[in-house]
C-alpha cells in the first residue's frame, strides 16, 4: 500500500491519498465515517454498475448510516450546471444535511463535478474521492480544483476545495476502457515534461498498457507526488501551479471544439495535442532544440496518443484560446518548456508563432 499526504500548511489543509489493489472492499478501514448523518455517492452510469454496490456494502458493513446515490450519464457532455442542478435537487429531496458526506466515485469528470456539488451545497459539505481512471488518479482527484464546463467552455465554473481523503484502487483500472487508460498517460507524460526528465524517460519507455501493476502504482504515486509538490507551493495558481496547465491552452480548445463532433476527444488526447503545440512553441521561441521537440513528439506518438488533429479551423481554435481561463485581455498565457523537465509560465507568444504551431499539429504530411 502506498500512502502520501497533501499538506498545505498555510491553509490548514491535510489529506491522505491511498493507492493499492483491493481497496474498495475495505473503504470502511480507510476513512472515518463516524459522525456523518448520511452518505451520498455520486457516480456515472459506467462506473456505478461496476463499483457502487461494492463501496456502499463496504461502508454498510460497519456503519449504520443511510446511503443514497446520484448517477449521471457518463461523458464530458454531462459535466455542466444542468447535471449539478439535478444532483442538488436529489440532495434537497432527501433532506441531506450539512453533516452528510459526499463520495465521488469515478474518473475526473465525477471528481471535478462531485467536488463542485459538495463544495457549494449548503455552502459546502465534506467529500472524499474514490478515483477509478488514470486521469483521475494521477491528476484530477488531487489538488482541489473542482468544477464544470459552461456552454462548452472547459471548467469555467468552479471552486478550489479539497477532499477529506482520496482512495485509488488500481484494480478498478481493469475495467477502464483501453482508450481512456492510454489517454490518461497524456497527463502522466505532462508531469515528466514539466517537472522531472527521468520520470518523462520512464513513463515513455514503453506503451502505457505494458506497465505492470507494481509499476503502475509507482507511476501513480510519483505523479501524485509531483502534483502535491506543486500544489503545496501554490494552491491557488498564482504562480508555479500554472505549470500543470502545460498542453492545456490549446488542449482545452481542441477538446471543447470536438464536443459536438462525431469524434469527441478524450481529455488526455486533447492535452497530448496541446502539448505538441506548446512544445512546438517552446522550440520556436528558442527554449528547446528541434531534437528535443522531436523526442517529445515521438514519445507521445509511441504511447499511442494523438499528435495530429485531422480537421480544425485555425480561427475557431484561436477564438476558443482567447476565452481560456488563463487568458488576460484575450491573450493566452502559455506554459512553455525551458527544457525537458522544466517550465516557464505566463509566456506571451506572437500570433505568427501561434499560427505556425497550430498549423504544425494539423499538417498530415508529418506523421
Ligand atoms: N481537477 C483537476 O485538476 C483535473 C485534472 C485533470 C483532468 N481533469 C478533468 O478530468 C476529466 C477527464 O477525466 P477522465 O478521463 O477520468 O474522464 P471520465 O471521468 O469521463 O472517465 C473516462 C471514462 O471512463 C469511464 N470510467 C472511469 N473509470 C472507469 C472504470 N474503472 N471502469 C470502467 N469505466 C470507467 C467513465 O465512465 C468515462 O466514460 C476532464 O473533464 C478534465 O477536465 C481535472
Ligand atoms: Zn488535464
């Protein structure tokens, strides 16, 4: 069993992350449920049939407390205020009070949205995250960013608020669709690129599906450590936390434009494309060499993550990027590489370079 803590001493925030096999059967041993008036589990309709029963049985075996649930349709198109309203309507109908506990059981969409629901219902009630996807385990379920999309603008509504605990049972990854599993490595590779060159080399040394269970636990732990380190230095993203946005400026634009198409991008896929754009920009402004860029591009490609977007309109992408949360005066602020393993943030780049990098990621000739 691997355990680590998120500890933001300045704001009195401390919570444990537990990573291991076979944890869902002993949830009652991993968190102190005493004192809660009821438990409300939020999950999506892929994850709920697989694991919701297991989690509630595990709690019910040692706690006599009402357990209810809210299950939404899986996917980014549900991550919005309408679903939040439905969940809150159910909380109100059940008279769930402020001494209740919300459990978010699922991937990044569930923990982002469930965290937001818990943070705003009755001005905030306690919640824990039981993370079941790679994106969730290595990124979304830790660090305290919660929220939903607004009219296809990614994560436009949200609050910073942390769970009381995070539990990651890696056995749940056995049922995660392969495409989602691989997409999760987009965020894993990001952690290496922005913070630790050796980690980048390690996680791109083979195809994501070929890591053993033990290696996977180590990877999840290392990514959580990197995230913890960054978040502990800058919880509210006034500085260094912005490095975690590497690949997300263009990535979020690709992701939201793909929502209504026949081939919506998974978050990690969109981030991979966004990392190609950001790495290209890092090369164009002279921060990294062409060889380093090619190394990054090949590593992403070898991991079977996308490096080429088939069709997009330059103008539409640029319009979306202007609306990115990090844009100031409609100018995107980029997180760019200084080298592999090191980052700069708040970088402004000229239109010409942005066009060149965006055109690059859409040029079919190269891959
Ligand atoms: N808050 C943050 O810091 C942060 C960081 C990274 C990503 N995110 C957000 O996370 C979201 C993406 O996360 P995701 O990729 O986990 O999406 P997700 O929650 O939709 O999960 C991906 C898919 O896998 C299914 N699934 C999840 N776990 C499963 C399991 N164990 N077995 C079977 N199916 C399973 C889900 O139903 C879904 O269809 C995006 O909305 C992104 O913005 C947030
Ligand atoms: Zn992300």
